[in-house]
């Protein structure tokens, strides 16, 4: 069983985005976080103090743990923002802004 | 009721000023007890930005106090520096127009005569000093002596370093007096603390403590908002503010005044002040005040328009009618001392205030003449508005 | 109405059915809130109900909403993220940011406001809780219901509370192996309250259905157990689970490891009260105080659903319905006839009774804070450790705000929403909602522009006092990013 079979989904055709330069497939309707999880990625940020990896925690936009850089825009909440064809997603280090 | 405590001095108020009084009293060999109805730094200290400024002060007694305090802060920073996040970042006051620059330059000249380092910055030198400032400014003055601490940490660390006993969550209900009228301690909701001296370091609530001792001290609240951004790299290097800020500080108006004061912090967020309005102790959020802050800050630093504010908070500056604090013994009540009413400069002026207070407590000659700060300098009026009734 | 979950929709429908023009403002791209979160339309899900309970109720809400939107009585603003509500000359004024990037300002004025902002999950820390692969129980569910994704293949569901059952069942149904359901609740406490549970036959049936689902998926239930730590280098690899003793402490020697790549953990929910607090609404602890009509103590402001106390979808529907009817009557200057909503009031009583019952049986381990070592991160945003938080007490902190100022715990992006319960528990400070005038981050460029005094000419909002209809007033975006 998988989630798609469970709800008998017929997703629209997949498209490609990049994560840290690597191409991954994403589906229309997915958030950035869902696309990354689908690709087996669970961490896309390192903390600014200890440099520890983080990804989704609350999943509903409250905790800000899933911050990521999308199309050069830092501090985007991956769990809220829909993924779009051609998105360039990058691991966000620290505060995400260039010094 | 708890066993009564006995000590040399009771300090009412565990904010920055009370902490500094405790610290310097302990250095003077006095045994101090600090009492506060809330936690440490629970009043104006915890709502401040932690400015240690000489730049915004006109020549006169407040500037002298600021210069003394600045020296003491620098000294303290050597032992406590990192734990209070002391940063000698310097201030930059910018003038938008040639007229403003003329006025600013003449202020700076006077300050220089009083011992302040104030370095003129030409318009074309500004990008080197602050690369992200808006273009088209007329010029600026750089004040290397301006510095910053994290005020809550500073208060808490000074209390700890003082070794004074800290009683938090203990409202002072009464200032105890002898038959002859002299102070003999305070009554709290959980017991008395006996001492021959009481220091009123209650900040914005200093008028209430003075009233407990039977004297009037017209401290009024002047509300201010601060905006805090998301963490950023060091885009703003100094404390940067517009020249009209100095005029706002000195103003007596009750209406909302805003002049942008922008600074980066070691922790990452940019802090944006400063609004001033006299609305009593109204704690409600004011969108117009915060909008004005954002507008002023984005005019000074256009890049901030795309930066997100994540927090805003407010505080009440303890303001006395002539904008000078009350420091020293109160001739009306033997044993009563005041150390409050520093308006928006309390963190910066705390060290000097603490030192002067300790000196008079120990019956030594204070480093500065306290006459301008005399607590009984205001005419005793019975019909003057009390802080709580000032709300519009 | 702020929020399009069960409470907000019930309120909107009840008011609209009585001729009130309603604007529903919601952060979701579709109505339903967290409870009825569904896959986006692009997934073409033909059986979304497979991940839901009470689907019939949703269909009724959805259809009624569509009808009222068609009739023009309800305006549904999706993907609108409210950052502040204020009262301008007595009228509630809502400030929102439109779009997923949340930078386009929108202002809506109304004669009445219903806050139905829902809740979010409370998670108490333990060593390793910041590892990728550790997610909130509700987060795992939201990602599954909305994005049809699983965080891994082998999951442990842990913590305490009624949410864990549907999360475990949902993950298993969607193909994850659920290695254990770990709840700190004590089974005999359920028996102790057996009589009161018997008064809720529908809920018992629901519980029995979950039990059957867990059994069908062979999910081991470890009651009166807790996760003591999550382990892994850069990702979760296994958790340690231990039994609890009668005092709520870990029983030494009972620890065992469970390999997993996902830990879905939660300890109940907390109400989203930021907007209400800034408006000046009275709070009782962490919830908004309301009267029997769901009115807050601020004139013109109602509250319904989890914001008034966590109680689930049935309670939210009842409260929303009553709020909507009350709004309809009050906007016409009439005293509402409470008799008209007595069935909803009865549901509300029943659901509140059940909620207190759940509160009595589901509780984190009494001594959970002992699991937090001095180097366990407590504030996830600012990476403040348990040791630093404990040290703040010695520096003179007696409340959450002072702990925050001394340690930075709660000063980061989430503004303490995640760590406040933990900090309160660690320090003995009272858990009280912190003041958050910004319910979410706002670009300074948006803030700098006053829609009431715009620099460019634009249409102004209008307040229709006859019908109480708000009109969206859209100001141009100034959130240009550098």
C-alpha cells in the first residue's frame, strides 16, 4: 500500500525541480516539503548555531523548522509553499542570507 | 511571615538601575537587598534595546552622567563583557538635508567641547561606514563611544555579581519610617526588610514608591515600541538614527513621535525604534506607531522593505518633566534615596547612577555634582496628573 | 470569520443562512482546516475519505459552503494569512498577507469577527527530538492528508492524546510500518472514568474502531510508556522506549530500542490565541474566554473551536454554529433566542464533557522534564539548551518572558510556540500565552505602507452597515524583495 493507492489518486504529470543541484521529480499539488520527502530527503536546513540538520517538524507552518531556500529566496517554509516546475531548491545554511 | 531581614540598604526595583545600585553599593562595602514585585528586569529594562549613548545628549548634566557611565560600562565589559553582550558598535547620526546637517554639526561641536568623540562623516564617506544606507543623505556624525548591552542580561548579571540578596515577586507595600520620619526599611507582602536607607530604583513606577515614602516625584510613562526583524547577517553595523531623534527625545509633546533608530545585533535581528507617546500605561498594540517605525527604517535602509518583522514589543520610559533623572538623597525624608526617571537612557546611565548612589550612601563625595538631579526639584503640586490617569 | 476549519465554516454557514454577508479568511488553499485537510485537486484523489473520519459531515459543510459562495453570501478568501486584527473606531479590521510567500497585504473590515483559528501541537522535548525524522504527530498526519507523503518506512507514534490513534492508523493504512504506538496514559485511568465514558457511546464506538484498525495493522500499543530519547547521526535511526512507574518516572531497566526512521510525537494541542490576545480578549490560561453565545469580552468579537479550549471537531462545529447564530442576531440588534440553538448547545456540553474526560486520562509523564539533559535543545529556533533554561531561574526569572530575555528561548522564528510548554515545565513558570502582536512575520515594506493613507490612489474599503458585509480592500504589494 502507498498513500496514492489508498486515496486512488491520479496525479497530473510530474515535473522536475532541483535540490542542491540534483534533479528530483515533483508532482503538481505538492508542497516543497512533500516533494522533498517523496525524493527521500528529510533535511534541508542546517541550524546557525550548531550546524545541525533540520526538516519538517510541525508540518503546518507554525514551527519554522522547515525553512529552505527556494529560487534564491531564503527562509521559505517548505511545508506551506507549493512546488513549481523548475524550482531551484537549496539547503539553507544558518540564517539563509548572504553575509 | 518570613523572618525580617536586616541590611545596610534596600533597593526597590530589580531593573538595570537597581542592579547597578546593588553592584556599586556592594563594592562600597554595603550589604544590599533588592526587592521587586516582578522578576528581574521585568519593567522597562526588559523592554529596552540596551543603548549606551552619548550621541543623543546635549551638553549638560545628562551628558556628563553618560560619559561617566560609558567609562564604567567599558570597565565592566572587561569582566562581564560576553555575558551581557556588550558591544562597542558606535553610533551614526544621519542628516537628510543640509539644514539638518548644520544643526547636527553644531550639536556635535558642543558635544566635542564636553569631551565626546564626534567625527563628521561626509556624504560620500557614508557608504564605507554603512554600506546599505539610503543614498542622498546630506551627511552624518560618527560617535565611536556609543555602545550596547543586552539589558536583561546586564541587569541579571550585575545583580549576581553584586552578591546582593534578590527578592523577586515581592511587592513593596510600605516604606517604614521611624517616629522621627527617617526611613527604617520596607514592608513587602511577605515580610519586612529593615535598613537605614531605601533606594527608589522603581523606574517608571518610581512615583508610586516615592508616594509610599510620603513624597511626590512626578515620574510619567512615555510609551515606546520596538520592532524586531528576522535574523540577518551584519547589514547594519552601527546604531544608526536620524538627526531629528534628538529633538524627539527632548520634546514635551504627548502625541506620537517617531524617528527611526536602526541597529543590528550580535544575535542577528535588526532592532528598530523609537516611538514616543504619552498614553499612560496603555499596553495595547498600536499599528500606527509600528507602521511609522517601519516607514522610517525602510527610508533609512531601503533593503529592510523585504525583511520580515517577527516581533514587536512596547515599554514605558520613566520620564520626569525636565528629562533628567532623580538621583541622590531626598532632603524631605532622611534615609530615602532616588535613582529613577532616566527616560529612555536608563540602561546607559545605570552604571553612573549606581556609582553616584553608592557614593552618597557611603557618605563619600560623588563623582558628579548631584544638584541637577535633586529629587525635590519639582514643585509639589497635588493636582498634577497621576500616571494612571494620563491615559487618553 | 478567521479560519475555515469546522468552527469557522459552521459559524459562516449559520450566519449566512440568516442573511449575513460573510467573508471567511483562511490560510489554506482550500476550506477544511487541519481536520479536513485533503490532497490538492491536482492529485486527482478519487477516495480522499480513506484518510478521514466523519467524511459525511465534511461533504455537508463543503456543499453548503459552495452554495453560499455561489449565492454571494459568503466570500471565501483562501491563502490569506492573517497577521493582525485590530479595532478601528470599534470595527474589527483584519490585516492579512495573500499568497504562499505572504507578502501582499489585504485588509478586511467587518462589523463582527469570529476567531476560529484552531490549535497547534504541543511537543515536550527529549534528547534527540530535533533529529530529522522526528515530526509532530499532527505534522505527519498533515503531510499525509495534504501531500500524500510519508516521512519514512518504519514509524513509531508516541506521546499522549487522542490524536495518536488516527495518526497511527492513517500511517499504517498508507503503507508505513508502525512499529509501536507509545502513550504515557495509564490504562486504569480509563477504567476509573468508565462511567463517564459510558455517557459518550459514539466516542466509544470511534475508539473501538481505531482499536480494530490498530489490531488489523498489528500495531503494538505500549500504554504507560514513553520515548526517552531519539537517536541517530544526521537522521533518526531508533528510539528508546521505557515503561513508566506509578509516579510518572521512567522505570529503570525497562528501556528498549525500537529501530525506526520516523517518530511522530505529540502531547496534545494548544489553542492559537495570538490574534485574540492582541485584540485584548480575556484569556483563561491558554484559551480564549467566551460566554454561552461564544462572545469574547471584546465587543464585536466571537471565538469558536479549539481557540476556546481543545475539544475536537464536534465541539468546534457546535461552537461555530452557535457563534454564527449569535452574530446574526446581534448584528440586527436582537437578543438571540437561545432555544433555537439548543441542539447545538447540547452537543457543545457533551463534547466539552468528553474533552475534560480526555484531559483527565491523557497526560504526559509527570516527570517528563527529568528526561531533558543540560545539553538537550529545548528552543529549536535559537538552539537554547535545557541547562541554559534551568540557569535562568537562578538569575531571577520567574516567568516565561524573563526566561526568554535571559536565554533567547522563544525569541526565534516560531516566537516560542514550540518551546513555551517545555520552558514552563522546566522552570516551574506558569504557561501563559506570550504576547505576539504579529501572528506571523510581516515584511517591513508591507508594514511601512498604511492602506488607510496610501501613497498611490486605490479603491478604499467600504463598510456596509446594513448587512454587516465586509469588503476586501486590497492594497498593492510593497514587499519587493531585494
